[in-house]
């Protein structure tokens, strides 16, 4: 008999994520609009985001250690309380002459807190679920993320246009505090070693233990992690850089077309999460390489769409369909891969291993985006020269990974 997915703990976790993601998404949209209006430069905001990512990348492994050494419920409550307080203080301090400084400081503070929260939330799912419900739980979390991605730009634009940046900051801060309130009712057992150890000993033993687990004890987990990061590097470059470039520059269509393409991609991500939940127990993990191959086929179809002897609007439809198919495949693949890693990781190491997953992914994606930015510029007017080889490469990686998945 299938176990219940939406238990009390998991329902509270999901509701907390909804509040947190709505507040965070509206906050970041409002801050981006503020920076663009103040400076007229997207590069400035991009630089701020890039700088804010550095603490997350550096501190995420320590966030994994905290997730495995402390009560995860208490960690989430404390981090959301800190996030809400920081955002509310930023709203009070925000003014015309120091708005940019407050924005930069807030992004860095939230980046530091996010380094500890992300592995904690990911480690909570396998602690709350078991068996196939781990995959279904991750699919539900992914669907919440995708739905928030669809809603928050629209919500943020409405609030920012109507009220300005300070009320959006205040509302986002309240969302974080509400999340902390919901998380207070989660009940999880404490995960702590019996003996007392110094901070230096804990850091050394946990970091070495994670390295030993990935390299010696469960090498297949490390192989899957690296494979997923490599695919993510290629996909992020094609999707995040390629889609706006193709729509706006290659096809010469308006921002409205690009907005429609982004909305369609967000819906595809939501459907990919639903598909992962439906396929739980039906798609053997040893066949997961087929999703990677199908992802490569979608990239090939996008390249083919750019070769069609049609006008820009007529090429737009098959191009977006191809990208949506790739987005759904990528989300489904990611959920299966993360769930497999969680299932094969001991509970006392889940936070540290998931922190490694996050850190490697965050490092790989900017590399892919930068590389594909250069490639699309070099092939200006002939984007198919980038898309077709990328599709072939992803297909080849998928086929070549068959033995990796058959080992599980």
C-alpha cells in the first residue's frame, strides 16, 4: 500500500516553501527593477547577483554540515527569522541616497543565509519520506518552485508599480516570518553525535567524511553528481542564454514574444515536475539515460527550427515547443537524479552530500552560460551552428551514461 505523501510535516514544509518563494521572488524582481531604474544598466545588477553568489558557493558545504549536526526544523526556523528580520531592516533603511548600498548588502546577507537553508530543506525531504515518496516529494517541491517562478514576476511587477520598492521589501519580510511560523510546527528528530567535539574537529571530520563517502564508498553517487552537473552546464547555457538571444536577436521579435516564451518554459518546468511524480515507480532508474537523450533531441529540434525557411513568427512556435520539451525533460531528470542521491545517502550525511550537489551545480551553470554566450556571439546569424552540435553532444552523453545508470 502506498504511503501518504502529504503528511503533517511535509505539508507544513511545502506551505513554508510557498510563502518563502513568493516573498523571495517578488523581492528579487523589485530589486532588479530598482537597480535598472537607478543605473540604467543590467550589467550592474548582474554584477551584484554574481558577487552575491560567491558566499553561497563558499559556505554551502558548511551549510550541509549544520544540516546534519543540528535539528533541521530549528535551522530552518532560525534562518527564515534572520531573513525576515534582514529584509524588514532593509525596508526601514531604504532611501534614495543609500538604496544601492542597502540592496547590495541585502543580497549578500540573503546569499549567506541561503547557503545554509538550501541543503537543510533538501535534507528534510528524505527524512520525512521514504521509498518512492522521496521522488514524489522532490517532484512536489519542484512544482512549487516552478509555480512560484510563474507567479512572482507578475506579482512583483504589480506590487512594485503600485507601491514602490519599500512596501515590497516589507511584504517579503513578512513572508519569511510567516514561513518561520509555519516551520515551528514541524516535528523532526534531532540528529546529533553523542560525543562533544570542537568546531575544528567537526569541520575536519565531516568534510573528510563527505569526501571519503563520495570518492570511496559511493563512487556512483559522485559519478551521477558530475554527470548531472555537466548536463546542467550545457542546458543552462542553451536555455538561459540561448532562448532570449534567439527570440530577441536572431528572430528579431519583441519583448512580448520573449515573455511568452519564458512563461511557456515555466509551465513546461511545472509539467516536468508532474511527470516525475507520475513516473515514480514506473521509469526504472537504469533507463534514466533516455531522458538525457530526449533532452539532446529537443536541442536538435531547436536547431532545426532555426533552419526552417519560414518567417520569424512561424519559426518562433517550433522553437519554443522544442525548448519547452527540453525544459520538461531537464526538470524530470533533475528530480530523479536528486532523489536517487538522497536514497543512497545515509541520513546523517544527507545535508553534506546535498550541499555538494548544490555547490557543484552553482559552479557549473555560470560556466555554461558564459561559454554559450561567447558561442552565440561568434555564430551571430547562424545559431544552428551552436544548437546542433550541443544537441549531438547531449545525446552522446546520454547514450554514454547508460552504464552509469545500470550500476544503480
